């Protein structure tokens, strides 16, 4: 049978080594640390509501199945989509490039 090893280090650290499934059951769980790193090939998070405080950096693609509500602003060089229409205008291949300092109507729009 496989063993599970729990090491209690003299420094106060704890290491758990196992090839078995690990389940934590608690009414409330809190992790307090200076830095937290999670290494995994895949993860699933099942939470009805999440609140994040602080800046977030995402590296890679995001797939959204649902609605996106933004309070504030979205900034970037361009916005593009496969198939979206607004006020009857199809947005596929529709790009606006401008800066906030450009005057009204001075942005480059394509296709014309």
C-alpha cells in the first residue's frame, strides 16, 4: 500500500507527501501567507460568488461562458471579436484605434 508522509520540521514547517487524494473538510478555511503558489496541470474551482481584492495579472487566454460586466474602463490597443453586433453594426473585423488625447472623430476606423 501507498504511504502518506507528514513531516514536522524543526523550523516549524510542515510537509505532506502522498500519492493519494487529499480532502480538506471545514466550515471555514483561511490561508495566511506572504506568498502562495499553486502548481498543477489542471484545476477546477466551484464557488458561487468570488471577490478578489488587489491587482490581477492573467497570462494566457480567457474563455468566458456568460456575461461580462465592467465597472471602470478597459484599455488596450484594440478590441476584436468573432461575431458581435451593436446598434445593427456587425463588429467582425471592425477595429477602432485611438488614444484618449485624440479629439472627437479623429480615431482611425476600419473597415471604412
